[in-house]
C-alpha cells in the first residue's frame, strides 16, 4: 500500500471523529467530503511553503502542554521549557501521579480523545493531568505527520526531563496515554527517557507506515510497562502485539455497534474504552493465544487482567482477549466468576 493510498483511506475518518455514536449520514456524502478534503490538502501542500517549512524546520515551541487539576479545570497552557511553572497551577502536586494525554492525527487537545479521558481523570482522585497539543504537526498530510512523530516525542521528553529534575519527581509516577499516532509519540517520549517512565498506554496505535520489524514506533522497553489496546487492527491500527501486555477487545477488529464507517468507529472506540475504564466500568480480559480460542472456551482457566484503568498489574504480560457491549457502557465487568 503506497503513501497516497494510505492518505486517501485515512482521510475518510476525519469527518466523523467527533461522532462517538453512529449517525444517519449517507456513506456517499462522507466519502465525497473526504475526497474534497484530500484534494484541498494536497493542493495546499503544493502551494503553502509554510506547511513544508514546518516539517523542514521543526519548532519545539509549537508543542503545547495544557495542565488540569481538580482545582483548575480550564487548562493552563505551557510550552516545553516551562515545566518549572507547574507549581503555579492551582492543585498541581508532586505527590500525585501525572497523566499525559497525547492525541492522534488530525486532532488537538480539545478533540474527543482528550475531552473524554480528561473528564474521566478529573473525577479520579489523585492525578495531575496534562493534555499535549501537537496539532501544528498532526494536521498535516498523514505521511508528514508520521515524519514529525519522533521530534514531537522528544519535545515531550524534554518537558518531562525538566519536570523530573526541577521537582525531584519520580519517573515511576508518569503515565503517558496516546491514541493512534499519539501512541507512537508516547513511545518516542519514553525512548527519550530511556524507558524509565512508569507506564505507556497505546490506544489502537496507528498501523499505516508502521511495520512490525521497525524500532521507530511504540515498543516494549519505551516505559517500565507498556499496555496496548487494539480495536481496529485490520486497517487503522497495528495488527501485531507491541506492549508488555496487549488487549484485543472483540478480537481487536471491527467493534460491535460500529456500522457506518466501521473502521473509523472501531479506531475511536479504544479511547472510549479507556475513558470508561478509568471510571466504574471494568473490562476483564482473559489471557489467550487467539480470539478463536477465547470464544471457543479454550482459555477458561487462564489468567485474568483488567484492561485500561490506572491501576496496573505490571506482573501480567502477554495477549488478552475480551468481549464488550455494542453500546455504552461497554465494559461487561467480571463475567468469568473468578
């Protein structure tokens, strides 16, 4: 699959990313809008040197960090070299864990992945929240956004390095949650810190242009513990395990209830699962070699694990499978009885 084909396919989900549930929209209308946007962006790339220069001359200061606490819910905007100002944010505490949320392609800090997970975290007692905005680079053509991922990850790494040093903060208390391309950004941030950060959660890590044999992506070793949640491994997400623990809800492919633009809906379902798991909704999964074995009952005595959430059992590794509901709330709880 060449780069142009990948770009054309991926643009098709840019028009329904804010729709968490299926809407009654003609697929033909969606595809027509997608085609128009593809044409506009390709033409724009050829005529707007500023976009090209953004890639050629990467600027750390174009990455923003929005800080939230239970006492400060409007978001305080910082740049990569302003981590020393964190203490001025009402409610920010170095006694708490800090969760970074990193959006994917075409998104920004106010996109659904951020607003849903952030809202869930704000009800969770005991974390600082930082939403990373790398929209200066995530809103380019897909292949150009991919080429920006290592730089963006390094910028986040610089911010975290300063946070750790300035406040004598423990890397154990850092959690990175990244969706799609943001999962690979999180991986590069982790690489910058030599794998010392506590946890990275990759939400349906982007598949196009990322190959299993490559090290230029999210990998085991980018943090002390890497969890991946795969919801669209047939198209937009990777189709291979890349974490210490990999969860494959509903087999990791088309998610139940995703009817219109099923791959897009399934790709976004990963961060909806994550947001619900931070609350009271629990997603129990069973260790298994395959989804067929799981649904066939061949793994009934194997280890159970909780997908998502913020309480990580880092002793658990391997591939875990589960089923979900077709509508919210998606988690089925502990249906296994053990």
